[in-house]
């Protein structure tokens, strides 16, 4: 087969240094504002690195790179930036409509365009690959990229080979599977895969991918950002790797994969493999049959081992793709790995994607991960889901890698186009702001503009003969609909982007601040994507970990920590090195009966060295393969007995004692009853009087163990943390539930207070204190229901130093800063002299305090 690729010369692109709209659009990246003395003038080197962290470097990461990641920042030409992108699918639009959709992106304030580049769209029926528009004008990839650059946008390129995007074959040409049937996996019991997944490392598939990359990567490479103007600033490698096999529970068990897996088993366990699997030492055919159809006795171990093995295999696959991309000239920009895992408005399963893919990017210079999440509205029910998406992603990042969202659900969520669903107008703002408060530096609104699925070059007789599965129209719920009209979510998106652009230069170099409480992340708790069917032993493991992992029983632990006021980060408990009480003073962990022996041992050493642990869930007694492991239980001095559950005509209840009292008796859904050899019992089950909550000294440390599904009673959980010596540094005056506070800081000490009210329609007014001292001059913050604000604290902007403000910054100029009041009035305090038309001003202690009664206003120096 021959290939049709783009010409060497960029005949249609103007000089990048004269791109007409560069300053207008790229102002949102923050570089222009910083250069003008506005927000975020702090150099990247001033941002504080993570404590004790080493920054790995290699030639691939920084050599000749104009786009890099360092200290949790994205740097473009050395300047920290916030990338606000919108996904536009050129292949779903007539070429004559490309400009109008870019105009909509400008109107919304975006600074970057992201797009999938589908292999199946560019490969023609005769087997050639057209990226120049030889067969259809809309296949001229270079022309679309050039148009983006001419309009002042940077570009995030997403060339697959898998692109999903509701494309047939997930974006991989059907010819590839037809020509190479050996790459199509069979799963458990040799059953055919129900999804169009493939064996990623099959030589035939890699050969086809290499051919596709040889065609598409040079087109991208010629438009890479190299300073002086817009360019391609990132390239995604594949998409949602491993997702298809996971959601269908159909692991890749081809002969090729099984040969690889058997070799891994032999290397990993050596002579001890026979103790784990009775089929060890048998001929390959017998071993393969035992793996494809496992017996109950070894099925949990196989689930764990297969997941662990696939982590490494996915990492090798990404390394192959990176090598092909670099061979095609794509160097000096970050490579992106997209993580999947949300559904039904929940992200409880999202860490499965992190667990699958963490070895593809964790600690890999030049590679960063990105979340792919669809949560709809952000409410009390799921706000912790998004918080943990970002926290768990960051837990496995190195000191340089920032949090990003490569598919941030945009639009109003009527994905079926049948008026069956709709998110409210504030959802996009709340989710965007929460990501930024946790340090996100790149957000891609997906899908920003809809389009139309063109017909296939040759009819397939598959019902619609189009490239996509959604009918003719695609992206019904996007901010810009397929016809190019502004949808109901366009204005909320534009409003959100405007708010971020007003502060982007301040946000870009900032790091999230945290309290001393850390939530433990156990990646192996999420090694449940390949579940041997009809195995009771596997079902027992999955049921156990799913009920508690990460979030705690009923999600109470993680929710109580956030709504109770803790700005908490997460730590990978399986990462290298020890767990130092000096770096992790208080550790919270949600777990069930299963916890790996290595993690149990690490927790015991942590406690004995002076660490303080809050354990929520059952006390572990088995490892992840289901074998007995009581290392932690023994160190705690707990002897578990019965586990009771709430049932018909048995209303399981517990009473509070010690520091947990006085508190009313409450009903719970489950409780593991234990006998303690020391310490205090703080919760007891009513009918037996046996304990299900304990405060236990361990060596120099201390553990609070809550082995019942206690509800999200904020005072109870805060009491538990106080017993361990931890309280939130930030507090606010009483409100209804739904208000929480986060902060970010730059290297010069400037801060932003990120205030959230996720309550549905309940307005809140409150004061804020830090370690008992009033913030914001003791003034009240007013937040409408389902709203958020970013308030400056000691922040330099426009030549002014803003001591505090109860209004949000909307723009910065030379000697002036514009604000938006959150209610009918606002207070802005500026160091030195300042004035604002119509404001009541007072000057005391070298500070001007301005009181304003209007929606938007400007404060000027002098």
C-alpha cells in the first residue's frame, strides 16, 4: 500500500510571528499579562517544589523544548500558562465552516483548539492515507491546523490510533482488524470480545500504527510550537488505553499476550509460582487454558496478576507510540495520556483508569496524564468524586507533572438528543474552578462544537453508512451545536472562561496548598478490571474493595474531609520509599478486608515511627489475592469477630463513647465487631455492646479505627481527626452544608482563596479565618447557591498589591484591576493609595480600603 502525506513545505501557513490574532487569543495563556506587569509576574522558578521531591530529567523532556512541564506548571517559552481548550472536530464540518467554529471559540475566550485526528477518516478505500485533502477537502489536516494558528490558537493534537469519539471501530479502520485477525482478542473462556479492542503490542498492529504515524506525525511536527507564535503544544498518544477491555471484562488473551504473560509470571514468581498456581510447569497450551478459564482457587490471584502485568504492557505500548511520534518529528512538546473512568455522574470507578495507566506516565519526563470525566452537575453527592479524580491523579505524578483534564465534559449533557437530561448552567463553572483550585493547568472542553458525521467513501451496509454511530448530527449538547448556533451552555462556558482569563496569569504559576491530613491511595484496590466470571472468590474481593476503596463506606470519609474543611492531598501508598510522619503527619485510609502485605507493613512502620492513622472500613485480614495477611490487624491489637449488616427487622445501631460522645445513637448499614487488646473503644454496637470504633496507641503513633459505616456527620469525623491532632487551618462561620474553601499560592506569597458553595439554591454568607485569625479583614463572603469565587489574598496585580478582596478579579491593566462583586457590595483592600469611582474609601495603616456597591468596578493605583 502507498501513502499520501502532506507536502514538505507549509505553503498555506502564514509566518507565525505575524499571526494576526495572537495577542488577543493568547492573552488567556497569561504570558502577555505577565509581561505587562499584570497578574502572575512571578517567574516559574519561584514556585515552591514539592517537599523532598527530585525532578527527573532526560534529554527527551527538555532538549530544545519550548513547551515543558516543571513544578506542576505548563511552561510555554518559559512562561507559566493556563491552557483553556475547546474540542472541535474538523472532520465533522465542511471546510467552509471551520472558520465560523473558530470564531465561536474566540468569542468564548478559549486560547487553544483540540481535535482528534481519526485514522479511519484519513485512510481511503484504496488503502492510501490522505492528509492533504486529495480525496476530500476536509481531509486537509494541515489546512485546519494552519487555520487554527492563523487565528491565534495553540493546538492539542490527538492522532490516536484509537480516538473513540463515537466513531466506528473507535477510529481504527476496519481494514486493520480484517487484514490481521490475530490482533483481535478473545477473552475469558475464549469468548469473542464485545468491543473493538485489539492486542496493542501485536506486531501486525504496531506495524499498521507505525504506518499511520509516518503519515500524520510530520504534519503535526511542521506546526509544533517553537516560539514566536501559536503552534501545536501537546500531542496525545492513543486514547483511553485499556478502557474497552475493562468495560466489557474481556481481557486481551490472544496467544501473543499469553506468551508474554506467562513469561512475566515466571520472572515475577520464579520457583514460587507453583505455590500460587497449580498449572505452573505445565505445557504452554495447558497453562493458557487454565488462565482463560480459571478455577475459583486461583481466580483472585489471577485477577490481580493480570492487572499488574497489563500496567507494564500499556507502558511498553506508550513507549512504542512515543518512539514512532518522535521519529516523525514530534519532539519538544508534552505527550498526553488520557485516563478514563467516569459514568452515570459518578467517578467512583475513575481510579481504575489511573491504576491501569499510571506506569505509562508516572515519573516519565515529557509525558503527562489527563482526566476524561463526565459528571454532569457538581453537587454534594459527587463533588468529592471530582476532588479525588484530581487528588489520585496527582498522587502518582512526579514533582513536575501537573493535573490536566483532556476531556472536560462541556455542554448541557443531553447526549441522547431526546430531552432526557440536562445539567444546569453553573456546572461548568463549578467543575472548572475546582480543577483550577487543585492545580489543574490544562482544561479541554469536550465537545465544544458539534458537527455532522460524513458518509463513508464506500457504503458498508451498516445501517447509516456514516463514520459515526450517532446519526448524521453529532455533539447535540455541545455549547455550539452542529449547525454552529450557540446552545444553552455557551454563555455559562463563556462566562467561566472569562473569569479564568481574568486570573490566568495568577493561576498559572500557583501551587495548591494543603493541610497536614493526607488521603491514602492504594492502586491495587482498583485492579478489578479483569474479573474471571462465575468466580465466587473474585466476587468476594470485588464486593469488598468496591464498597470502601478511596472514598470510605458510603463515601463518608472523603466527603467529610472536604466538607469538614480539610484541603487534603493524596499519597500513593504503593509508591517507592517509606511513609515519613514528618511529611504525612496524619494519614486517612479507606479500606476493606483486602490490603496488600507490603502496604500493611508500610502502615505499621509508619505508626511505630510516630504516624497517625485514621482507618475507615473493615480491618484488613487478607492480601489482594485473598490469602490471609494480618500484619496491620496484629499491630493494632484488634481481633475481628462478626460483621453485622442492617436488615429487615434488625436496625443495626451504634453508640458513641469517649471523645466521640455525647452523640445520639445512630443506625448504620454495617459494622465489623472487634475486640481490642488496648486503647479506648469509641463506638459500640447496641445489641452486643461490642466495639466498632477504636482509639489505639501503636509505637510512637496512634490509630483511630472506624470499622462501621458511620454516616457523614462532620462533627464526628472532625472529632476523630482532632483526636489525632489534626484540624483544618481554614475555617468559616456556620453555614448549611455545601461550603468549602481551598487555596493556591505563587512563589511570591500571593494567594487565591477558592470558595465554593455546591448547595442547590441555598445562598450562603460567612466569614473566614485561618488558624483562628480572620481573613479578608473579617468581611463576609457572599456566595449564591451553586457558585464559586477566586478571591485574592496578598496578590500583586496591575502594579497594585491587593491585601484582600471579597470580589473576584475580572481583568488587569497597567495600574488598574477590574473586579466583579459577588453580591450587592464588596470590599477591596490595597496596600498604599488607590481609588475607585463611587466607592467609600478609608486609609489606615498604609492600606486603602474601598467599599463598593455595584456589580463590576475598577480599582486604580494612586
